[in-house]
């Protein structure tokens, strides 16, 4: 009788997917930090970036589990929209200015879209040449 459950191979794939999402969010956060540093008007507290990495990775990983078999552009588009919108809703609920939230919704979406396209396209190389 075959055992059911999560095997080592499946766990390794989940962990690899989590690292891919983490890499996207890390690059996204670094670019976002640069944009926020361009003007005092865009300044945010340091914990903003730490929280972006934590919550962006969690949201991104859960989203990725549902979309990983989509085409490159569709996967990147859905991934970017979900993370951007949910992060910005969170910032609006925390009391950030609505103009600021909407403006950065656009920036976050674009950064995530381009970053995720590049990383998802490079995924097989990042995973050591293995296909999903």
C-alpha cells in the first residue's frame, strides 16, 4: 500500500518555490526602498520594508501555489496584482495617505510585474535546471 502525504520531493519543490517568491519580494523591496529614498515626501519608517518582505512573501507564496501552472505572463500578472493590492490595502488600513497608497499601488505593481517575469522566466536555472 502506498503512503499518502507530502514526500521529500514535494517538500523540496515547495521550499524551492518559497525561495523563488522570496527572491522576487527581496528584489522588489530593494527597488521600492530606492524609490522611497528619492524624496522626503515618499519617506516611510524602516519597518515598512521588513513588513513588506514578510507579508509579501507570505501573500506571494500562497498566490503562487494557485497560479504556478499558468503561462509566464498570466502568472506574473496575477502574482503582481494580488500582492500589490493586498499590500496597499494593508497600508491604507494602517493610515497611510490615500493618494500615497494609490500612487505606490501603481509603482509596486510595475516593479513586481517586471521582477516576477524575469525571475519566473529564469526559474528553471534557479532550480538547477529542473523543470516544474
